[in-house]
C-alpha cells in the first residue's frame, strides 16, 4: 500500500523560501511519476508541478521559475523547493503518485508578513 507523508510547511514571509518533503513508502519514487497539488482556502485542489519517472518536469504557470521539483532516490522522497513565495501560494500542499492514489494529510504553507 502506498503511503505518502508531506512535511516542511509553515509560515514564511513573502519572498522567502521553503522546501516541502514527501516521504514515500510502498512505492519506489525512482521509477514513479509524481505530482504536487495544492488547495487554497475556498478553492479546489490544483496541480502545481509534476515529475515524470525520468527527469522531465512540468510547472503550473503561476509557479514556473519559482518552484523546483526534485527526487532523492536514496531517501525515497520527493521535494518541492519554493522560492520567492507570494501570499497567493498560501495553501495545503499534497504530493501524490501519477496516476493519483489516495491523498495524504498534506502540509500547510502560509505566506504572510
């Protein structure tokens, strides 16, 4: 059974940086396409970034150039490095496999001064 645990969220000032982690069990991230989603207050969950089973990445237009999706095979963990944070990045962030499985609990990111 696939189990994903997100962590690394918190309060960050606009312009600041944060790195989210997603520790996986029950799946080998090395050969697995992965995605990051987020759900802002009052909005539907939206795709933020995806990483193929190789090294190709896709980023939502609003985060392109600011976010970086990476994978650490040794730790079986994927990361979302978020730089130049904006208040509109405030959301609960979730990782998942692609195709998607069950959602984890997510990690809350708040961007505020």
